[in-house]
C-alpha cells in the first residue's frame, strides 16, 4: 500500500472545480485511490460526491493511498495536482465546475 | 370560457426584480411519488436482481448523458451547474453503492433513496456551498427513479404557449430545461431571494416571486398576474390590473433597450453603477448593462458571526466579486458596522447614541486589525484577479481620518483610495478631504440623517430625511464643487441616486457617477439620456433656490422633458 500526504493548495479548498479536476484525474488513472482527512475514514478519491463531502478546506493535509504496480506513479501525479491551486483560472481542465 | 365569478385570490411572496406579467400557470412536475418498495416490473413481472442491476445502471447513464446534453445547449452559470449535476449522476461511488444494494435484493427505489440520502446528509452537515448542492443531488435521484420505473421524467413540462412556470422549488437542471421563449415568469413555493432560482431568473431577466405559499395548488392554465415589484401572484386578475402591468412592461422594455453607457443627450458621461452586498449579487449584476459596482457593502461577511472572518474567507468573496465584474469598476466599502448593524466582536457595549458612536472607520480606534485584515484580503484578491478594485472607508469626519485610511490602503498596494462623505463635517471640508484621497462617494441617507439630526429609523420624521431637503443638497453641492475644482470623481451611492429626477439634479451639481440598486438603472439612464448637461445644471439651480423639499422636487419636475414626465408617470 503506497501512501502520500499533501496539503490542499486550492484557495477554495477541495470543492467545486478543484474537486472536479481531481476526481477526473483519479478516474482517468484507472487505479483505485482513496483519500482521507487526518484521522478520518478513507473514501473513494474518484467520487466527486465523497471528495466534496469531505469538505477539505484550503491548507489542510489529506492522505492518498493506492495499491498495485502503478500506485507510486499515480499518487505522485495526484500529489502534484493537489499541491497546485486548481481554482486559478488557468489551472487544469476547462472551467466546467466554476463556483456557481 | 366562463366568466370569472370568484374574486381574485392574492398570494404573497418575495419578489425579485420589479417587472410584472400576466399568463397561464404551467406547473413543473414534482418528483415521482413511488413507494420505497415499489416493484420493478419488466413485461408485467417483477424483475430479478440481475435485470434490476442492468436497468439501474442504464438509468444512471441515461440521466448523466441527458444532463450533459443539456449542459452543452446551455451557457454560463447554467451550463456549469448542469455539468456538475451530470457529474453527480455519473459518480462512481453513488452508482456502485446503489448497485450493491440492488444486487443484495433491495428494491430499486429504496436503494437509490438510501444512498442519495446518505450523501445529502453528509452535504447538509457540511453546510454552505455543499448544502446548496443537495437540490441537485435530489434532482439526480428523481430522474434516475423515474427512468428506472419508466415514469414520465420529472421536471419542466413542454411549454406550448407563453406561461408562468410554477414549482415547489426549481433545481438548476429544471431551470435549464425551460424553453425560455415561452417563459413569462418563475414562481416558487420555496427558495429564497438569493437562491438559485432567483439568481437564474435575474440573469434571464424574468420576473420572479419566491416563497409564495399555496401557489403549487393552482391548476395548470389558471391565469395569474405576477408582480415582482409587489411580490404578489393574483389569480384571474381584472382588466385594470392587466392594463397596469402591460403598461409597466411596455415602459420597462423601452427603458431596458438602452444599454449604452450612461450620459446626457450631449455626451456628458455619468457612470451608472450597482449597489451590492454579496458576491452572489455581483454575479447577478455582472451580465446586466451596469458599468460596474459603485458600492459593495461588505457588512454581510461580518454579520451574525461571533468572530471576524479570516483573510482567506474574505479574499474568496472579494475574488468572486471582482471576477464577476471583469474589467469594470468595483468600489469596495470597508466594514460599516455599529449603530443599527451591531457586531458581536466589535460593537462597544452601552453606547447611548450608536449612530454617533464608534461605527464605520472609527472602529480603527478600538479594533485596528479589522480594517487591516479587510484591506489585506482585498489586496490579495486584486493580486489573484488582476482587477483594480477601488476601496473606500465609511464615516469619515476629518481630513486626518481620510489620510490615515489612505495610508493603510496604499500600504497594501491598493491604488484607488477614497472615502464616503456622509458626515456633514466631511462635506463642508470636502476640498481638504479630497486632497488626501483619489475620490469620494456621497452616502445621502446618512448625510441627511446627520445634517437634519433625524434618526433614519423614525418613520414619523421621514419628511426631514427627504434627500430633496435644500440643506442636504447644499452639502452635496459643496462636495461636488470640490471634486470639480480638484478634478477628482465624486459619486453618489445613496438611495437618492435611484430617483431619476433627483439623479438629474445630482449630475447638474457635478456628481460624476451614480450607484443604485441594479433595477433602478434603466429609468435613471433614460432620464439622463433625454437632457443636456446644461439642463441638468439648470435643474440643480432650481432645486437649490427652492425653500423646501417638496418645492425643490416640483421645480425640477416642471423642467423635465415632457416625454420623460409621461414615460416615468410623473
């Protein structure tokens, strides 16, 4: 089981657009990944509902975990993503999840 | 058609905007009412678990695809919200958990309900943005259940004629499915004036009344008059009411057709701006023809809290506001708490005259962190957005206070710094105040309260608070004159700017921008467009020589272009 702990850089926290970009990246990786807040239960990191439901604010650390041969590579990519401010206008995928 | 014998019923709610229309009711179909253990029948026999699995999986896919298609046809915020709702329908955890229950033999409706309720509870507990998403989650649930059981899709009916769309509450997905060519108005039983439905109706320019109890009991086709200005829905309106709404709509259409920058008929430009209180307000006025925001009241961020909001919390709100207005002007007013707006963490206990006490910028004497935090947050939002917000402080009485505020704001890197002129002392010394800052903005409500020594909350003294009081106009004139001499902008952001007649006087006095509720802009723009700068000056002179407020107004009305008088019903 590979694990990484990373601080969420997006200013709005892991909500809305940042949550959408992150869960899409998890889904595209094809590797089952979990995400947990400190001391919390791990949940499916590919689920927008679970990830938003965690309500992770800006600046809080989360722990990602995965198994298998690709786990380290995928986790490293996801850590880079979370360490980026995904709410900046130029970040990530098209702005489908801009805060309504 | 049988003659209407019963008297019209008037249902009351909260209006959004000021337009009114008459049309037949079209009820949005509510969620399917099916028992949690309703059997899933295939060819008349209950389906086995494997068939149920396939049907449920297909239903989720169909709903997600349908929502994504709708998102593709929509634009702006509506498209964003639809895409987010589609992603919920596509969510792999939602789907996996429902399918696990179905595989275990649980009835499909109960399985979908159970999992959606689990997520909804989680969102509601988190509050804020997430709690607002629960409506979208429920709309996914309703669509999936209807799809699995082969029931008509819940939501908006197909509109065949211009109609008043009525719903218990409208999910953004429902709003997006509306054929806008046939929507006259939106009325909901639930929701609030700042909720999704109201925001979207505002963006679409539709009259909207929310929180109208009993409206979902009306039969389809019932003719109603919807008056957003009054917040009423009247069944079977009489001819008089119809005629009044038709006339109002005609005028509104004429006025709203002009979206050019505000100015006099001879090209003297006067920026017409909106007053707002929240980032949501900014997103609502963003698509309208206002030239920016002349007053962003930031109190909402601070009210009903036990501690001050953090830099991060404030920055997020300021960023959203600045982004909503793009490269247009935004004037942010720092916290104006005290008096009628007490704060748990800043208000002085036992003030005998709070309106004359430690309020507005004066809080710097007791809580300097409040203002410095606010300025830092605004500077961070400026940095993040590349916008150039203007900032001003309320309740400034002396040039020294203006200098202190300007130094604090400039130290944070804010370039356009101004102060409110609402204390008579500041109006009388406007030249010295303006020497310290880049602009001033007149708050005519407080200026009248302090000039006339009249509490704004005493209804029986309302005549003394009239902004047409010559003494108040003298103070405005003195301030505007100082601005003209120093070549610095002097705005008005009080209620007086929204009176199209008084707006002409303000412009005649030398005021350079007018900020008001966004709905008041078209009438002011229209009045300005039909007079020259010279005519505005003549009106200002006429108002200043009048002996009393009613005479001042009458003198100016007499000078109005006759077509303006009749269009505005003066």
